[in-house]
């Protein structure tokens, strides 16, 4: 700007501050007042004015506290002024207030930033005015001549201010030269004593010999405080080497020669540092000076200003880049073409769309050189037309894009004029209207489809008032278009559907946006017709429903044909009653109804007895008449809600609904049998038939429809096998038990065949000696999936079956074989097994037992004992006694198991030829705590001794049991307290471990 001294810079700074305070205060007050005024009409505009006013007051506050930020705040002031100007220019058409803002903005730029900045702001204002005037979307209400005239005013204002500035500068320079000539003799004194520059002299050793008073305002030290100090004491430590090099360089220069310029960070008295620019001369040889003369200037502010200027330039570059980014990212293709047909600018949007780099566009002699040749002629022609006409030129071009598709562009070209009205180029704007054109074509096609489709289309508003229908709609309903427009769509309702139907319909439309279904409506002439209707909700961008569209087809004929087909598909052609398909559907409904009403339904499967001879001897016509007659009789027998169906041939199914008990259907079944048994006249001859009926009852037989029919069919066959002309009711519980029993028997049979059974052995000891005297063989099932299964889980299933005998014989054979192995290993004990009543009383039991014993000739038969349950022995005491006596003749002993649980009398006990009584564990378990059980056990032991029988106590689990039974005189004992059942291989080791030397229950005496 102007070349001012430091004092003038300070004055200029104050002037700028005062100027900006006035500008901000005025702008803030005006904006605040305008805010209250505009608030009444637009809250947004009022808020903008208030925010603008607050920004101005904030800038006043900041400026007076930080005057050093004058440059940045000046930029902000200009930006705010520009913003206000742009807002008024674009939003308040033809407002004369903007003229004063234009002048104020130009003058402010000139005063605050200088001639170059003023010129830049002038160009920016003119460009803003031009863009606001020519850019589509803004209406400033100015004519072209107004814009041109206003631009000329601004240029004239700039030239006046510029010339004034130049005159002031020249006058200042002239005055300075006069002052220099007038005060030349006082220069040294002025420079040294009152100048802003620091004048100093240092010796060749770097000692300060002289320093001017001007150093004190800069560095804070008085001259006398610095004289005599080493230069390094006043310089930042990081620059000591730089200072030494500068001193050496100065001494190397000839006497009187000007030295190189250096900058040093010199220490202020307050500890801070100032940037000092040093110039000097080597006057070491001068007899008066005798040192190096240095001229130092404080450039701290200048460097700070340089930083601020750099930041301002960076911000300006950022704004320029932002403007460039706005253009490049605009959805429009934008370019500027000079009058020489060369592009001056093209944005990236257009470059990226057509796949041509910006450099190629700008380097081409004409932009059409890089575009497809097919459009060159039309592009050049539209450019020429644009230059010839005053208003914007519109055209369309099809240009291939990089996506491989042709795009239709709508191009607007505007002539660009200079201040003399001479064309200097044109601005081009291209909008891709491919999708819009496609949408327009689609709308035209949709309109044709709407008019020509055979389906009736109705469009209503959100209140279901009709706003449009097509021709097909009028043909279907008989109403003319004018008769229904504005009417509510309810006028078509037939009353055939109830209120719930329409509530469900609208609920679907509200929740899903559409509904499709069959509806009966009424034509203009009152005729009912069926239509297939689809209703869709149409929503706007906010998701609000604005319209409803209904599309319908007349399906009356289709419904009639469908009814005929449904009749054929669901009813028997011969008898007219439901067939299998309809029966299945009604059975499902009946099951659901029975479950809902918590009652029963009977499925009756009926088959005629003796129908085949009639059909074979009298012909199929006679058979058909019989079936028709039977169907009619059955229909007369059942109630209205029941169903009679024919499955085929002479098989019928009757559904009896609403039963409270299963027995309620018996009367109906008997009535059916009676009415079927009545004579039928066939070709003049009376014939008598009967029927077999099987019945399954839901939910007693809680299965699906197929299973219910199958069970009823099974029951029908049972009725036939029982003599025909009767009914049989299927028992699901018995059937389930039978199936479970059969599956278990198959599993047991397979286990026997595959060797899955194993005998476990529970030791029995002499209570007095605690020696092993025998063992009881107990069967176990090693199931491959369920593991070890105890006998209580599977033996009851084979009771009184052949498998019971087979497993009993396997137990005898396995026990005898194991007894032989133990004897070979030196273990001589007795083995007892359990025999069921069915096995014991089976034919040839004794003979088979003798044969098995014969297979082990070296085995004493008295080591094998058979245990028989007390309840078994007493059921047929005569037969059991005979079998026991026959078995004892071949050496086998017998024990009466679970004695005391069968309520036997002493006379029965004396009749049985047994050797041992086994006391049931139920008495032994509570022996020590229950006096009754104690007395029973004591009585059994006394009874056995009276009959000279051996006693064996089961269930010994504690030492107290052992001691008590021993004291009572019991002979043998077994139980978990002695040993659990174990595999055969473990018994030998257990016997050796629990020998006489290692008793189970040591003597405590």
C-alpha cells in the first residue's frame, strides 16, 4: 500500500480500527433493527439479521482487544459486507440500498487492503452481480443496461480512489525527499538517537562497544546495560554458531564494505525474543569507529504480518478452491467458451461424464474436436446462434457417456459481454434429462395402458372419492365416467359382504399397503357380479397415503364354472354325497371344531356285507341303485351337521359330530345297521344286505385324519371278523400298549439272539462264618443304546409268553455253565436262579432241566437251586408241589422267595417240599427300627427252624442288619451291605479278598 514510517503505520492502524468500529457498529445496529422488522414476516430472515448483528458486535469487541489482528478482521469485515450485499442483491430485487453497499464495499477494500485488493474486490463484485443477474433461479429485476451501468460506476470509483492513492503516495515521497535534503546533516544523530532502527558497534571479539537508545524500546535493555556484553548473551542460543559465522564473515570483508544481511532472534529483557534484521559495515580500521557498525531493524511485526498474509492467502486459496469445487461438483455441466472457439473453463462434472480430461478440452482448438463427430455440426451451429441472439439459447444433444450409454442433454448457452457490451464468450450449462425424458415417455405409455387395458381401473383420493376411472371400468359396471367422478366408491357395494369383510380389507391396506381378493359388487342396473380386485395405497415422498388405486376383473363366469368344477371335485358322481376329498376337508374342520368345543367326533367306516354277489349276478346297474339307496338311507339316519361320504365301491364314511361321550354314537350305529338291513327292491326282487362298521373316536384317538380313517378301517375288519352286521369301536390306548409291547418283545427277542443278556451274581454268605456259600444269578440286558437295563424293565413284558420260557432256559444254561467254570477254578458254591410261574408250569419243564444238567456231568446237582415266588407257588399248590418233587429227585433244591408277602398259611407251607425260606427285603430293611418287622423276621426264622428249613435274609445293607439277623439265628444273608451284584469274572476275586482271614464284619468283642 503506501510507504509509511512506523509511526504512520501506527496511525494508519488506528485509523483502520476506528473505521472498522464505525462500520461494524453501523452494520450491527442496522441489522439488529431490521431483525425486529423482518421477524414479523419471516422468522428465518429475522434470525439471519440477528446473527449478523451479533457477529458485528463480537468483531468490535475482539478488534479493540487485539488490534494486531486488524488484517484478519479486515478480511472478515469485507466478507461480511460481501455476504450482506449478496443477500440483499439476490433476495431483495431492485433495492437501491445495495448501491451504497457496493460503494462502501469498494471503498472499504481500497482503504483496508490497498489498490490491488481493491481491484480484486471490484472484479469479485462485478462477477457476483453478473452471476446473480444471469444465473437461472434468481430474479434481481435489473435490466442488462443497469448491470453494465453499475459496473461502470464501480470501475470509475476504483479509478478515482486509485488516482487519489497514487497522488498521496507521490506527495508523501516528495515530502520525504524534501525532509531528507533539509535534515541531511542531522541524519546520523536522528538515526542514532531517535530512529527506530538499532545502531550499534561491536569489536572484532563480538563485544558491544556502542548501542543506540532506539534499542531500549525494542529489546527492553538500556544502552548502558548492553555495552560491554558479548553478543552471544543477547542472541538466542540456537543462533550462536550463526553469529560466530557472521562475525568471521564481517572481519573477512574489506574495510568499509557493506556486509551481508542477517536475521537474529535477540533476547528481550522480559525473556522473550524479537526478530532483528541486521545490516552493517566493517569499520574496524576506522580510527573513529574502530569496530563493526550494525544497523538493526525490528522485523517481528513484519514476520508476524507475513505469517498473517500467508494465512490470508491460504484462506483465499481455500475459498478459490471451494468455489472451484462447487463448480466441479455441480450436477450441471458448466463451461466457458471464448469468441475464438477455445474453452477457457470446463468443470469436472462434464469431463467425468463424457470421459475427456480437462486438459484435452482446454488444449483443443475447438471443444468439438474431442466430442463425437456426429454432434460437432449441431454444437457449432448452436454456438453461432447464441452469439447472434440476445436471450439464452436452448438446445438438446445426445452425447455418449463413459457408462457406455447415450444421454440426452438439455443445453443452455448464454452470451458473455464485457463492459462495452461486446461479446467475449459464452457460458454453457448442460443438464442430463435422460431419466426425465424416459419418465415422460413412461407416463405417456402408462396413460395409454390406463386407457386401453381390459381391467377396470379406479383411482380415488384418500377419502375414497372417485377421481378417475378408465373405459374398461365403465364397461364392467355400466356407469359413465361422469356419473362416478366425485362419488364415493361405496356406491358399487352389493351388500353381499358384511362389515367384518371390509374391516379386514382396510386393515390389510393400512398395514401392508395393498389388498387382493374376491368381492361381489353391483352394476348400475342392479345386477350382482364377482370381480377379482386389487387395491393399492399410493403414498407421497413423506410416506403419507394420498390416493388409492383399484384394479378389477369380472370373474362372474369364472365363478360359475368354478362352482361346477368344485361340485365335481368334492361330490360323488353316483350318489351325490361328499367324496374322499371333501370328506378329508370336513374331517379337518370337524377336528378343529371338536378341539374348540371340547367334545368328541366319531369316524364310522362302513362296508356293505354281501354287496359283491349282487354286483356280480345282477349287473353294475343294480349295484349302482343299491349304493344310491344306501346313501339316501344313511343321510336320513344322521343329523343335519353330520356327514355321509362315499370313498368308493361299497365303502362309506360317516362323521358324527358334537358327541359328549363316546357311547352316544351307539344308538346311531345300531339305527344304521337296522335301516341297512331293511329289504331293497332290486329288479322286482327283495334283497337284504348288512354292514360292518368300524369306529374311531376323536380325541380319544388323537391322531390326524388319515390315522383316524385307518383306525376306523381296522375296527371295521374286526367287526367283520366278529361275524358282520355289527360295529366295533377302536381302542387307541390298547393299540398303543400293544404296539409298545410288540416293539419291546421284538427288542428282547433280538437281544436274546445277539447275546446282549448277561448274568450278574450277588454273593450269599454264612452269617456265622462270613464265608461265601452261594450266589444268586440276576439277569441284565446290555442294550447297545440305553446301556445296562435291570430286569424289572423288561421281564414283566414277557410274562406268560414263549419268550419267558426261552429266557428262563437261557438263564439255566448260563448259570450251569458258570458254575462249572467256578468249580474248575476251585470255587465250590451254590448258584440259585429265579424261575417264573409260566416257565415252571410249562410242559416238559423237569425233562428239559434234566437234559441241561446232563450237559455238565461233573457238576453236583445239589449246587443248583431254583427260587420260586411265594405268590406263584400258592396259585396252584398241587401242580407246583409235583414239579418241585420231580426236580428234587434229580438233585435240584428249591427256595421259596419273598416269603411273608403272599399271606400263606402254615398248612400250605408244610405241603411244599422246599429247602429254603428267603425273607423278603421289605422286612429286613426296617428290621432295626420297626418292632413289627422285627417280630415278623423273628417269627419267620422260628418257623423255618420248626420245619427244618434254611433261612436266607435279603436286603442286608448295614452292619446293624447283619448283627441283628445273626443274633436271631438266621443262616444265610445277602444284600448291598455284603456285596452288590457283579459280573462272573469279579466274583472269584471278591471271594478271595473276603476270605476267613479278612471278614466283612470283624468281631468287636
